[in-house]
């Protein structure tokens, strides 16, 4: 199947400016780009499908860099365990379709609520049985007793969704279990979080030998490692251990920032800002009482996160878009809001934020040589957006502005 997209202005994620060009897609890939309007139509004969891109921007598909497809409108981690598995799988599959519909053609998972949900979704998407983004699947978060993901003290009948593994031996076994079940990304919680009473965000329950055992197994099998790390100590542990993608980093001190910068060609960071943003600034809308927000000291976390990412941007560290969407506070499908947050809070130019959401995301997916740009030979993950998102990235938040969502040459929406 060939598709000719005509009359659009192309933003290729390599240059700041859009340019007038027609784009021919053949099979899964971008075959030809011509700046001479109409030339491709003359050269190629009947291609089967013509898409009119008048008044639109043609750009690479978005990459969700901190994805939880199995977070199906939950209000806490602990709630996940109470969803019957049958309902949970279907709701997660619906999330996959929803995300693609909103322009995210790739998703990099930062944890699955159950061991095999991501894996099953990825396999079904790859087999053409389920409409969804290209997915790098994660397993559950690996954690230690009392750490984030093991919230038994708070809700005695609930366990959270982490896989608890204390000590290097148990950690190796847990990591190997994820490998056996077919995950791509291995996730570990190094720091705690504000809502875990015995493991706050600035505490670091995980020990070095546990982290090293985790990374050792991931390396043996060529898996990608991702970590939850809010405390400064947890960021340093993550860098030293060679974690591939370090999330949050809110409380990173100057030594931690230096370490991230020194290793910027090896690692990615992601703020997962959407949840923090909505908890602090929009909790009213979602019925979360102000006292709860205050008790969790969200203002301080927010300010720390903003300061950290302004600094990481300045230092040229690769920052991925993705905001912990899937909680009741962060409905799946609103993920593109994070791109605007990069502009509004972290000092990104609009084009720079789009670059994070496309090109940097493709790099995170492990596909930098064939994804994330509008370039001949690259995979045809393309969005046709009404208006100019390089001027106003908020256009991407409205699904109705997406005239076309194409993944690997197939038009889905
Ligand atoms: Zn997350």
C-alpha cells in the first residue's frame, strides 16, 4: 500500500522551520519527500491513497516516554490490585487504542500493573489483533519490603502492585522472572514517594547490592533498565549502576546533576510531570482535598522538579516526555499536555519540546536510526495536525486537530 500526502507543511524534527513538501509512504516506510509540489504525483502514477494536508503540519508520531497502559483511572497504586484481571486487561487494551488515537504512535512503558499485561498488549499489537502504539513492555515495579509498590501497612487488604524482592538473590530472581515473561523494560523503585509512609520521596529504601543484582540480570539479557528515583541519593545510585532511563530526579543535588550531565550520552531522564502538575494545580477538579496535597508536600516537590528540569535542559541531558498518565488525576489520552508543560515550566522552546516528544522518544525506544524523524527510509509514523504545533504545542491536546494518525504506513485514524 502506498500513500501520498500532499500540500502539507512538513516539520521533520531535524529543522526548526516547517517546509512545503509532499511525502510518499510505501509499505511501512517513508519512501520519498519532494519539495516540488505535485512532482511525486506525476512520477509515481496511481498510489492508491491520497491524503490532502492543506492547512496542516505533517510531523513524526509522538512517543509517550513514561507509559502505564494498565493504569486504568486508578486513584492510587494500591487500588490496582483490586481490579478483577479480566476487566483490567480489557481496560488496558482500551487505553492502548486511546493513546494511539491521540497521536502517540510509540509508548515506552514505565511499569505494568501486573506481570503480563504489557507483554500481552505488545504481542497483540504486533500481531495486528489490537490497535495501539508500538510498545516497549515493562513488568511490574521491583521494590523492597515497605518501599514504593509495597503499601501493605496503609491498606491491609491491598498490596500495591510491586514485586517485592529483598536482597540480591531475591532481586535476581524477580528480574529473571520478568525476563522469562517477556518484558522489554525492567523497572525498579530506588527511592520512595510522598504517599508511602515509611519510604518518602527523599528516602532511598533500596540498597546498592540489590540494584547491582537487578542491573546484572538486565545486562545479561540485553534488557533496558528504568528506575523510579526521586531522592538525590537514588539518582546517584542509578547513574553509578548504569540505569538507562532515570525517572523523576526531583531532589537531585548539584553532585547528582553533574553525574547526570557527565553520562548524558548513556542515559535518559523523564520528569513524569503530569501527575505532579495535576495533583498540585488541579486537585479540586478531581475531588482530591487540599489537605491531602498539603500533607504530601506537593508544592516543594513541584518546585524541586521544575528547578531540576530547567537545569537538566541547560546541561543537554536527554529528557523524555511522559507524565504518569492513567491515574484518575491524569486521564489516559491527555498525555500531550506534558509537551506544553515542558514549554511552560521547564523553559523549552515549542520546537524543542516537540523534539523531545518525537526524536528523543524514538531514541529511548531504541529506534533512533529509523524512527522519530520525517526522513526518507524512516518508519512512517506520521501525524497530520491542523494548524502549526511548532508555534502552539497545545494543538496536539485536541484529538479533533489530528486529521491523520499513521503508524508504520497504516492510517488508523
Ligand atoms: Zn510512573
